[in-house]
C-alpha cells in the first residue's frame, strides 16, 4: 500500500485550516511528533475487539460528550460530570439490554470543528470562523480568530491532562456513582412526564439498585471490579497535521497507529472518497468512525468502505448515521441495503443530534428532545425491519444542567435557553435529558428482549 502518515498532503483537504506561517506550522508539527502518545496500541486493539462484538449485537456502544471541548473547561468538575453521565447511562443501558456497554467519550481531543462557512460576519466585520480551540479562539477579534498552530500543542497538552484524570478516576474513583440512590433523578418526578414513563424509569432505578446491591453482597472481588470502569476516547480527526504528527509505528507491531485517541472519526463534511481525510484514515490501524448524512448514497458508501476497510476487518468501521428525524425513514434503508449487499460487516451507530439542529427566532442553535428520541426510535425500526443491528448511539451531551436542547422531562423550554446556554458549538443534552434518552433506549432494549424470548 502506497501510504504514509503524511500521504494525505497530496490530496484535497476539505475544511483546510489557513495557517499563514509555514515555519511556525512546521515547528508545532515537529514538537507534537516528539511528544509521547496519548493512548496505546493495546488499548486501541481492545476497543476494536469490543466494537467487533458490538457489530454482532453482543455489546452496545455509548459514545458521547461535548460537541466541542474547550480548554477553559479542562476542569475537574467538568470532566467528572462527563464521566458520571456516561457511566450512569451505561448502567441503565446494561440493565435494559443485559449486555455490556462500550463507553467512548467525545473527549480528551475533541478540539477541532468543521464549519459550514470558513468566515463569519458580524455587522460589517468578516473574520475567519471559529474552528475549535485546536485551531483558533472563539472571541470575535482578528487576533483570536487567527489560526495558530501552537494551539495544536496546547490541545495535546489539555488532552493529556484530561486523560490523566480520566485514567485515575476509572481506576476506582466511581464507587459511589454505582447507586441510583446517589443520582440526581428529581426530573423523574416532573409533572410533564407521562405516568407510565415515570413508573418505568422508577422501576429501572429500583431494579438497578437491587442488582448492584446484590453484586456487592457477593464479595469483595466484584465490588472492586464494579468500581473500575473502562472508558475510551474519540474525536473527529479533522486537523490532519495534529493527527499525523502523533501517528507512528510501535515496537514489534505492524502498521501505523493514530495515538491521539482510540477511536477517531471522519466527519460528514470531510469524507470525500478522493480527499485527504480518507487518504489518512485508510492507513491507520485504529477502529474508525464515519459520519453519514441523508445525502449519501449506497454506492458511495460502499466505495468508501472498500477504501477504508479493504479486508473487511472485524471492528474496523463504525458508520454513524445522522439523518434527522424527518428524513431517516427514507434515507437510511438504501444505505443498509447497499452495505448488506456488499457483504461487509460494519457497526451501525445512530447520531440523533446532527440532523436535528434548528435555530430559534433569537438566533440560538437548539435541538428538540422529541426529535432526538424520534430519530433513535425510527433508526431502530428501520434496522429491525431490514434485519440489521443498531449497535450504538452517538450523542452530544453533558452531565451539567445546561439549557441547550428543549423538551423532555427536564422541562427546558425555548424561553429557558438563555439561562445556561454554555456550549462552544452545538447544543448538548443536559443531565436529565441524557438520562432520559438512556431510560428510553433501555426500555426499548428490554421490550425487544422480552419479545424475542422463546415461548415457554
Ligand atoms: C460533530 O459530530 O460535531 C459533527 C460536526 O458532526 P457531523 O460531521 O456529523 O456534521
Ligand atoms: Co456537533
């Protein structure tokens, strides 16, 4: 294979960053290249084998986190909140599906953002858009919006700090979070929730508490195992200078590994078959994700898979569909059919966020909770009808009480959005909304298990 970590440079780079000083860019690239990796090839392999299980329906992927991480938010409480929500959701999903959940955060590197326009105009001033903290700064000034390659090195450092804390917490710092009694579930009492749903959420919590209590009662060993939690990292591999500087061979192993994250993905805007991103991703050993929107056609998707996964390796590709609630029923089936006809195995993941973004009259980006749920439900129905497996969800969420998406038992209304609208990019589900999504998915998983049990 005629490939190197830098062969992407000869291809067209979608969403290319306009760095204005080649020497400064080269210096940051070399600095990054000399730094140790953030993750190891063994961890990456472990994730890949778990994703291979998920392709067969033996595990379920929960991937979630910020749309855009911000360096200013690299703080203990923010990181803890993020892990807490992923952990609590995963326990609810394990309870519903009775299968292990693979937890993958959009964190420790989710610092680069594609934008629909390279420039932003306010009044009569036009400046480069904000492309994430890895590229430039959000403030609307020429200095802040200049693409600064040193921010790549800063993003690496903040990723390392984040990951260091995640690793410590995962090793046993979550003991108290295993009990629903310690969770913040007041939203379940909210008046807007249908009684039947409320009863279902309460039942899940009660049963989960009992099950965990039982596990603990069995013995010391299981308590210890229970409090050790595995998390993996992921981000959009958008800035190929950053990704390729940390892509290398490791001793006594074949191939090249992108050691910035376990699971990098290609975005909807950068997945051109002949483009730089596909060129880069085809050569790395990591499991990879590809975001796919409603305009994709089956033949194009199959060609992409052939380029990215020529040997059809288990766990290699996750296709993350993000169609929008209004379009998924018509746009998804042809893709599932085409991939099945190609004989390839992929992990199908639903991102119910990126096809459901709207803008309020006052100009805030938001998402409706009902649209998010509806896309998950409809995606599931399409998979069930065609006999394919929905193996995971990909969400933008936070463990904090933000007001960015409207609806759900959390009770956030459009007029509440201003109260705590904190995202650096797209609107995220808040704690209550994210938990409610988990309860709904778990409910569906449980129903499905009951229906597929052989009659006695
Ligand atoms: C994202 O995941 O934040 C994103 C930009 O998604 P997409 O590529 O699907 O638009
Ligand atoms: Co986003």
